[in-house]
C-alpha cells in the first residue's frame, strides 16, 4: 500500500512536469508569450515540488542514520503527520529503534547479571588490555585476595608490588598452576590460570586467581580429624575384646581367691588368655605403626602361619564377647594343615573388623550365626570367608561399601572395610563381597 502511494505521487509529478514542459515547448514553437510564461512558471513549480518530494525522503533517512551513528535510539519519529509513505517510513524507523533499545536493554541486563555473579564468586577475576594495560574489569574477590584498592591500569601493581606483577601479568600460565605470592607481611598460596583473547582488534588477557590457603588449611584439619577417627575406631575394635578377655580372667582369679577350695584356678587358661592379650596388643602396635605409614608401605612382613593357629588366636580373643551377646561363632577348617603366607597381625585386624561387622548385621535376627572358614579355592588360591545370617547389604549401597569414610552406621567412621581392602592389596590379594537382603553376607579374603 505504501509502495503504491509513493508510485502514484511520483507518477503524478512526472506527468505534471511533462505537461509543463510540453506547454513551454508549444509556446516557444508558436511564439506564444502566454504559453511561454505559463509553461515556465508551471515547470518551475513542478520541478521545485518534485525536488522537495524526493529530497524529503533522503532527509528523513539521513536523520535516522545520524541517530544510529550517535546511538541515539531514544528519538521518536512522528507517525501521524505528513504523507502516507513518510508515516510508514517513520513507523519503520521507530520499530528499528524500539528493537535496538530492547536488545540493548537485554544486553545491559545480562551484563549486570553476569557482573553480579562474578562479584559473588569467591574467585578473583581480572581482564585487561594487553597493549595499554588498561583494566577492563576486576571483581572484588581479586582486589580483596591481593589486598589492592581499585585501579584502572596494571602499572599501579608494577610500581607497588613488582614481584606480584611479574607473576600475574608477565608470566603466562598455560595450565592452572599453584604459586606462592609474597605479600607485605605474609605469603599467599594461590591457583592461577590465564588466557588471551581478541576483541575488536585488541588483545585482552583474562586472569583467574583462587586463594587456596584456607582450603589447604581446612583440608589438613579434616584429614587430621579423619585420621584420629580411624585410629580411634581401630583401637577400640582391638581394645574391646582385650577388655572382655581381661575381665573374664580377672573374674576367674577373684573367684579362685575367694573360694580356693572349690574354684581351682586353671593356670593354662590364664596363660592362654594372657598370651592372647599379648598377641593382640602386639598386633595393635603393629597396626598403628603400619597405618601411620600406610602410604609408604610397599610390602608386608609375611610369615607362614597355620590357619588353625590363626583361628585359635582369634577364637580365644573373641569368644568371651560372643558368649555375652549369645551369638554362635564357628570356625570351619577342612584341612588342619592349611598354611597361609601372610602378615598375621594385619590379617587378624582384618578378620576382627569383619567379625564385628557381622555382629552388627545379626543384631536383629533370631539365632544369629557367624561362620569363619578357610580353604583352597578352585584356582589354587587360599581363601578365608566370614559369613553371617544377618540382614544383608542393600543393593543400592553395595558399590559404596569400600569407599573410605562411607558408613551406614550412626556411630561408624566408614574406614573399617576400606582399611581391610588396603591391607589385602598390600598382600597382593583382594576382598570380595556377596550379600542378599534378609539372607546374609559373605566376605571373602582371596590371597
């Protein structure tokens, strides 16, 4: 419609110009003064009107382009006055301005949103022009980490902290690197990474800085807490049966002292009990030393020991606890001459852990039973199995059982099975787990 209106107006003016020029030509040819004067005046009027008609559209477009040049998108062109084609042209200009203003507002909102996010993160970020050193942007975390006031050019840092300037702005870190920055009265451990990017024919460098001093201190504190938790857990596991056995021996001695005629003290039993306490105490000491340097141990002190002797040692230590809890503990050994080449102290610790876990698993079942057996597998490998008829392990947590510090117990530290696995790895063996809910669990030590 606008196009047709413009063509009609243009055609009308061309026809008027043609008529005026025809009249002027007629007057000149026939030497008619009135025709010459009338044709000349009419031609001038038509030419002037034609010029204004054409130039007005270009002036409007020049005005629009001028506003675009100076980014004046707030200008509003009148849409209710003037020729129809000019009105439509103004509508188009206003629509373009409105669209650009919406895009600019959205971009500004995104910029503010991004700026707020970068201000909130606990990571220092700075971007600057590589050629001029002018700072494009730096968040508060960056300034706070390095204890800097706000600055507009990196030369500020060069004059006041040349060492930091060299590390941050002169050194290129292709990968994230851990560096120590010398502050005024302290050193600061940070992770630093940077990258260079191009924008509008200028090169900019983006530096990301993270203070890891507090993180390292916090992790170190957590590591100590976990270490103490592990040591406490394992020591308690060993002390509990030792205490129970010592209490039983003490009761026997007191009964014998109180009634020497009726209660004869069996010295062999006392000797066997004290020997068990001694061996477990030595094992506990060995465990403590081994755990203290577990990450440095490359081999264990293997010796040959009969499976029957290993089971006898554990039985003497654990039976008193089982009698109190009314749990049936059975040791099965098909071959009484079966020999293991192991570190008996550490494997005792593993078996004690597994048996204590089995005790917890059988708390809610009637006729609780725990069976410890040893044999040679079908591949010729020596195996020790600990089986119980407890509640079993839920399928969804089966894969997490050996993860350090994972525990389903309220009072557990989550290190028992992970430590068992480490000890088995030191022996060049492995620990396998099979469990069915409400049926029981079987743990196999394969050497």
